[in-house]
C-alpha cells in the first residue's frame, strides 16, 4: 500500500487552471523529485498536499485512507484539515523561522502548541515538555546544530537556518517530508550543506517529496523523478530515464535549456 496516493488533483485560481488531474503515488521510504519550469504548478502541488491551498478537485489518500475528497464536504472541515496537515512536513524556500525565538524554541514551538490540545496536558505537562525538548535536541543534533541551540536566526548562515527549518519539520514526525526548492534562497557555497542533509535523510529512507531545480541532486537522491509542465505531469520514472533519456519532447526541451545555462 502506498503512503500517499494523489488522484485527479485539480487546483484553479479563478479561471486559471494551475493543476490539472495530477496522479501519482509515493511508497514508504521513497523520495520523489519534482522538476519543471517556474509556473508549472510544482509549488502549488506541495501547498495542496499540505492544505495551505485547498484543491478544487480530486482525492488524497494516506496509508489507504481518504484524507481529502473534493466531492465530500466531510473531509474538508477545518478542524479535520488541521489534523491532516500533521501527515506532512513542509520546508519552505525562505526558512520562515520566527526571529524572536532561539533555534531550540523554533524547533519546539509547533510540538508545544499541539501538545496543549492533549487531554492529559495539564496533568503531565512537565513530562510532555521534557519529551518535546529531547526530540528537538535530537533533531538538531541530526542537523549538526547542537552548538547553535541558543542562537537566534539572525546569528545563523542561510544554510544553518534551512537546517533548523528541516529539524522543525522533522519534530512533528510527519509521514511525508516535503521540500519546496530548499536551496533556492541560498548562496552557492551554502547549497551543498543543505543538499548533504537531505541526501542523508534519503539514505535513512525518509519518505520525501522534493521540488528542486538541482538536476544532479535529483538524479543522485531521488528514486523517481516527475517532470511537470503547464499544470500536468508530462513524464515520470526512474531518474536515469527521465533525466538521461526522456521520452517526451517537452521534457527534452526543458532539460536542453537547463543544461545550456
């Protein structure tokens, strides 16, 4: 059974169709890289998966259970949508850290807010917060940031801030970790450190969807590559096939332009 199944997903903004019948599945431990030109619908797809945008059509299933059906209002209630977001962690292009909080506080914050909704929070507050602290520190250690836990975002490099953002996403223990062009806001010399972290997650079989413009990275890390254009999936398959020997003319054109840069 697939961890994630996306079926006929659609998204429009007014008369503009941004996603048109998107279909794909994601297996547990698999990494999918999504490539394509700006405006092809890649980021909108991630935002729909995380319910930052509400799809206009189609269904989303996690572990075989329907979590969203555009034709079923019961799956679209706001309190239900909040719970369903927990299936997905999202790492943004521009970090989105809270400047007034330390690194450790940034990683702990979402877990602490969620814990307050637990029925046993008041009774077990100290134990719950201690466990959140342990998990936050463990995730920061995994990111190589143990010595930065008391720093504020402005005291960190861009690469370090992005690693904090990854630790924050991991802290929620999502089923699927999503990245939206995680290196696009970084200087070239900082890109490598973030890609190394993501590659390490892939080697640990973290289930991931990565929107990226780094073709060599996609070839090296992804189990499968999806090429999007004009709101549709033009081609998907093994990285060597899609990136090295694409079948579709539109994929060939995109890659030719990319390698000319």
